[in-house]
C-alpha cells in the first residue's frame, strides 16, 4: 500500500506577501491574517482549493494524496441492490442495471443483481431480462419485510465474500436506509443521489457526479482509497436498457442467511403503503405541478382538475410545500422527488435550479407563468404567459371537450396563437 499522507492546505510563509487576496475568496472563512502571514483554521477548511489559484505568489498549496487500495485487483464486478416491491422489483433497479451494464463493460466485469428477501428463483427473470448477468439471492421467510439490521448485515457479508468493485442502490426510502449502514459496516465511502456515473479511463475509479452546494455546482466524487465504491441514484435519473425477453435466466447464487444474519431488534408490524393515496410521482406519466404562484391550498383544486382531465397527478415546488398547501411527498426537485414524465405542466413555478433538477428529464414541458422572464420558460416546449387563474379554467374546459370527442389537438390548437413555442436545446 502507498504511504498514508495527510491531505491539507500548506501555507509557505516564506512566500506569503500578506496581501490578503485569498481571505475573501474562501467560502468558509477559514483564512485569517496573523502577523502579516495568512493562517488556515484546519477545522473549518474543506480543502476546496478556491484560495490556491488566487495567490499571486503560489504561497498556498493544496496537498491531496490518494491512498491506493491495497488489493484493488481482488475487487471486481458491479452490483445492483435489487429492491423488491411486493412480488416485483422497484423500477429503479432496472435503471441501475442500465447504468451498471455500461460500468461493467468499461471494467470488463460482471453485472450482478443482489436480492435479499422472501423470494424464490422463479421470480428473478425480470432482472436477467433487464441486463443482469448473475443474481445473488439471499432468501428467507424472515426477510419478507425490509429491516435495516439483517439486510445491511447480509449485504456486508456478501460484499466481504464476493468483493464487488462497485455497489449501486436506488435512493429510495429503503436504499437510503440500507446503503449507509452497509457502507459503515464495510468501512468504505458512499456517494448519495448521484446523477451521473462513469469509469475514469485512467484510474478505473468510479466517477460519481451529484449536485452540491444547493445545486449550484455539480461535484465529481471519487472513492479512490476504499472498496467497494458505493453510490445511490434516485429513481428516474438513469435509463433502463431495452428489455431482452429472450434472456429470462442466468446464473443464480444462493446464499442461506444464518441465524446470526437474521438477528434483529425491531419487528415490522404492518406496512402503510402511501399516506395520501395519491399515485406515486416517480412513476406518473403526466404531472401538473404548482408553485408559489398558485397562491394557496384552495387554488390547488384547479391543478387537480387539470391533472384529472389529463389523467395525471399533482405535484409542487418546495415553496408550495413549505407554505403547507400540499403534502411534502408531492415535492419535485433537489430535496424532493426526481420525475421524468411524458408531460410536465409547471404552473406558477419560476424554475429555480433546485426545482428544475428534479424535472428536466420530462419529455414535454408546458410552463404557465405571468412573468415572461421566468427561467422556467428557458426549458419549456410550450410557454403560456399570463395569470394562471385566467388560463387554467378555459384550458381545463378545452381539454374536457377534446376528451369527450376523443380528439387530441396540437399545442397551438389547444393553447391558441398567444402561446409561446420554444425549441428545446
Ligand atoms: C438546498 C435547497 C434545496 C431546495 N430544494 C428544492 C426542491 O426540491 N424543490 C423546489 O421546488 N425548490 C427547492 N428549493 C427552493 C428553490 O430554490 C426555490 O425557492 C423554489 O423552487 C421556488 O418555488 P416557486 O417556483 O414555486 O416560487 P417562486 O420562485 O416564488 O416562483 C413563483 C412564480 O409564480 C409566478 N406567479 C405568481 N403569481 C402568478 C399568477 N397568478 N399566474 C401565473 N404565474 C404567477 C411568478 O411570476 C413566479 O415566476 C431548494 C432550495 C435550497 C436552498
């Protein structure tokens, strides 16, 4: 193993002019001037390196040493944690197999789906159809319902035995509970909510991209010193492969959980599937979302009517959720859900980056806003500029008419000549 060297910001006092140019540049206030020489508060410095390039005399130096994995060659393969949903698998599993296939190809490795639950071999076909080359199945009747302790322990045991290089899971409620536990047990790193995953052709490391600093930058994170490299990805961010119905089977490795594996201090009494009873946003094909412009809970009725006539479901920006107009599980965006519907109607939503990051994969975006300069129009396919309370009622009526005659009109026909048509970049 390479020598372990401490990362850090080194200040070459002999070169520092005491000009102070670096101090306001630090976003964390970690630098101060002491006796004419800059000093760093190490507990505050995040090693972002912003100060380094601003020093005119190269008095600041960022030391980043990566400790190589001792037995890197012993770790091989890409794993996808196959979260079950009743008798089937969560849709994110197929999306992870889609991205996992490319990663496995780049590493010349095998793509494996790992199933923990009360399942049998016969229900593994969807995993093979969607790209898995191998399945590891840890089946037991005690594992019928998800529970942190036994699931994390079993995943840890499997990782220690088979040594995959990469482990992916959905950033679902279960994935977010399980993967940090497993990563801690394994003493490795985890990058949550990745929006991009690729292999660095030089080092072979997994490059994990995710929004950081409130969505203002995209950070690229590398787990260079530990294995496996673990990441979660939100549903609807990656694309599933085209299903291959001829590939219904493949190698299945059975793991029999021991009584130690199954030890658990908590018990699942019952599962309440959905607090609101509304359809799941992440799998909705048509979404009508409202923002602060909607003005109140009562006005969301109009959006519900539009969603109903379109056969869709209602969502919201964080501003609307924070105002208490709609339930938190309806929020789209960085701290809400990521959606990729066929149609997204944004009503009274300005298009802040933290919102857009959750819906930019929608196939068609219609924006309704009274401000023609609202950023949402930059990404909309169709823009309607005006007061939503004047636009929505006739729009709902028009869709009802079209629906009753079984007609589907063009955007111009439905919205009229006043609509702004935008070409997506
Ligand atoms: C760390 C962090 C995470 C965040 N996560 C999220 C997230 O997950 N999701 C999210 O949405 N936001 C998130 N935000 C908040 C985000 O930055 C914005 O504040 C929020 O998206 C704004 O919501 P909005 O577009 O509804 O409101 P506004 O930005 O206030 O926009 C309201 C729009 O309504 C229009 N309007 C007003 N009245 C009418 C009318 N009568 N008819 C037509 N149009 C009208 C206005 O012109 C305006 O464009 C996050 C912020 C931070 C810092």
